[in-house]
């Protein structure tokens, strides 16, 4: 039977970012250094395939520090943690390694600097997301106010409109965030913003690739986890950029082939915590059903690399500071 032709547009960049790559490497190096089990507070990154792979190697994933024994190393996820978490680990004299993405740590430092200057913080982010919880937890309760939408900006009650600053979650939609920032600046003309945009380079680059690709595609799939903020934003960006069908899938087995009946062009990208093996799995599934021609849509080159914490590069007798 002759396969129908399909042009498959592959976004570049896609998949792993430097922060995710570093976080996974931290867990792997900790297992090499201290042996199993190594505990990880929260999913190290939001991807089931990655988490399951690390669990098979001896990582134990827990939600709270209380779930960890005192005598085994614990790693804090790439999303960041409230200040109280490392403080509690230090009090228990635990070995701990912070895998927070350096770009998230930059936002933490910004928030602290503004607070030291007497400014109340507004955070643009998603309520309950681990990164938002971690950033808001850098300062005492009430010092960081969360807004998720333009409508929230109109309702937020601040201490002093002339003494405000804002930060953002690093994985948001660039366009949505711009609208919220504009609303903040309109309502609070004196609000202080970051020196450089908080939304990370990888989030921005992946969204730009989707925008370039979407108008050419009958449908688009984003490989990523349902709890991955940056992956979900890619679906939204694709739909807004003109792609009639944009969906999130974790694996090739999640593809709804009936919905793709009759397509002639397909876009594929992946969130920053999705490994290339899952992207290749999806491409292979299309090759099984279509006569595929792959075209790569390149909108940026990435060569960012973050160092792992020094404790993992030292001999095993050393312990973290």
C-alpha cells in the first residue's frame, strides 16, 4: 500500500535546555559519587521518561524534605526551592546538592536584591508551579504577590504603589508575559523590572521556532509532559500562530491518528525537559504511516552549558557546603 506523502517540519531548537541537562547530570553524578539511593525533592525535571530512567538507576523521588532520611544525599530539583528547604537540610546536617537552574537562581537573586532595597515584589507566574513556589519562598510571606493574568494586575493589592518590583517565572509565554508587564507598568508606573528579561533563552527560542513553523503546518505535536509549563506554552503558541491542531503528547503512543487523517504537513517540537529519544520515537511513528520528508526549521543556535556544583567534581570524601 502506498503511503501518503507528509512534510514533517522539525523545530530547532527543541528539547533539552542547558538547565535540564545540568540537573539530570547532577543526579547521575550524585549516584556515581555516593551510590544509591540518592533522594530527589520533587521531579528533577518535568518528564516521566527521564524521571523513570533515573529511578531505575537508584534515585528516589519525594515531594518534601521530611520524606528523606538524614544519612542519604538529597538533590533539589531544577525548578528551585524556597529558602526554608536548604536551611532545614543544613539544620539536619544532610548532604544536599542544589540542581536549581542558574537562570531560575538569577530570578531568586533579583527578588532578594529588590527586597533588600525595600521594594515589595510582584511575581508573574502560575500558582502552585514548583518554580513559582520556590521563587516566592525566597522572601517572607506577603512580600511576593502573585499575578497570573492581566485581570489579576487590576485586582492586586500592594503596600505602596511607588515601591514595587516584578520578576517572572522563566517558562511563561513571551507574548502573554509582555501583556501582563504592560498592564503592571500602566497601573504602577514606578514598578521596577529586571535588567534582562526573566523568561529564559530556551523558552524564548523554542517559542520562536514554533511561531516560524506553525503557519506551514496542518497540525503540530509538542513532545512534553502535561505538568511541564514550557511544553504547554508551546502548544498555545502554535495554536495562536496559525496551526489549526496543536497537541501535547508524552510519547508516540499518545498520538491521536484519527485527528491527523488527511494531513499533508506536520510540525514537531519538544519542551525543554523532553529528551531527543522521545522526539525520534514520534518521527519514527510518522515514518511507519507516511512517506515522510523532514525539513528542519532553524531559528536559533544554542551553545549554552552550565557547570555542575563543585561538590560533585570533588573526591567522595568531600561533603557539600
